[in-house]
C-alpha cells in the first residue's frame, strides 16, 4: 500500500494543526497575562506564609508543651520542687523592680 495522502487529508491535517496552534497561543496568552502572573505570585506567597505560620505554630506548641512538662507531672499535679523556686525568683524580681522604681521617684 502507498503512504500517499490525498489533498483532502493534507488540508484536514493543516486545519487540525492550525487549531492546535491557536489553542496553544491562547494558553500562552493567558499564562503571560499580568493578572495571571500576579495571581500566581500571590498564591505562592500565601502558600509560603501558610507553611511558615504552620511551622511557627508547631514550634511554639512544642515549646509550651516542653515548659509545661517541666512544671507539671503527667497526671496534672504541679511539680512543687520546680514551681516554688521559680515563683520565689519572680517575686524577688518584682520586688527589686518596685524598689528601683521607688528610688527613682524619690
């Protein structure tokens, strides 16, 4: 058999290719439109912010859990051997700040 194509087949091929090319050019036009580029950039920034905020939340949650574990037993009871010294240090610091503020006024 011969691989020769008829003029009608060649013309149909040209029309099909022309339609494909027009579709490709339309897609390129949409992708290169400033609004599309800006929208893509906004979406990328929003995604990055969401990921960063998620990582920050996990880090803060982990830190809070670690601090809580230092001052509270797993059953929820406070660890007095750790709470009392910290409370005394805070009271001492507040008292020192109050004395310093009183001396400044005088």
